[in-house]
C-alpha cells in the first residue's frame, strides 16, 4: 500500500474523531469534578506538611532557647537542628511537588481534549515522523 493512500485513510479516520459540544462539556465537567477531588487531597496533604514544617521550626526555636540558657550544648543543638532542617527541606520539597502536580493535572486534561479535537488537522500538517508519534499516542491503548 502506498504511503499517500494510507495517510489519506488515516486522515479520514481522524476526521471522524469528533466530539459534539454536549460531550465536550460533559468531559470538561467530569474533569473539573475529578480535579476538585484531587485538589482537596493535595490541599490536605499540603496542610499536613506545612504543620510538620512548623512543628520542626518550633522545635528548632525551643532548642535554640535551651542552648542560650545552657540547658543543651552547642554540639547537640547543631546535630538536632541540622536533622530537623533536613526534615523541613523534605517537607518543603513535597509541598512544592504537590503544588506543581495540582497545576499540571487540569492542564494535561485540557491538552488531551484539544489534541482529540484537532487530531485530523494536526495529522495533515505534520512531517512523517511527527505523524507516527501522533498515531502512536492516539492508538496506544486501542483494541
């Protein structure tokens, strides 16, 4: 089979991949509802990490006061404060990761909808290598 014939058939098939406005609106609503659940989970996790971060900060502060008062020595203070700062850094990294994931979740969903809506136009305008990548993506879980 010639490449041009196959491309024409694939272009026609991709042209059939069409969502009417009602379906698109339903998918958007479902995506937003799903995102709301995901966002709640992320916000709860962020709050837990922020509380842990603050608890560690309070420990560092209390131990510093104890160091100034001579209750603990400098070596012990340095050891524990370094350990707690590492734990704080871990909390902060997790907070950053959750916030970034929260942003990308909805963006990726919207991009998938746009790709599906524009698949035929994108396919027609791409070079052969890009056409193959697009088809691999669109047909990756096809049965």
